[in-house]
C-alpha cells in the first residue's frame, strides 16, 4: 500500500519549471529580478554579520526569494 501524498513533490516540479523558465527567459522572466534582489540582500547581510560570509548570504537570500516565488 502506497500512502505517499502525490502533491508532496509538486514543489520540486514547480522549482524545476521556474528555474528552467528563468534560464530561458533571462532578465525578462518575472522571477529573475526578485531572486537577484534576494541575493543582493543576502550578500549585504553576509557582509554585515560576522558568522555569515558574503557568498553564503547571497545563496541564502536567493534561495529564500526563489522559495517565496514558487510556494503556493
């Protein structure tokens, strides 16, 4: 008996589709600018916080913005 929820991995498919759209659409895609803004904010936080580095902050900020774009 398979009791897994089929909607459980929908966010993975949504993320793949969104990432593919961003790669194809470049700066014209509606998610590109918010994700880049999230990366910039994260990088700024990484520069200001002693424990977090600049690249880690940028990745975290971009990831957070990307997640907010694909969640429903």
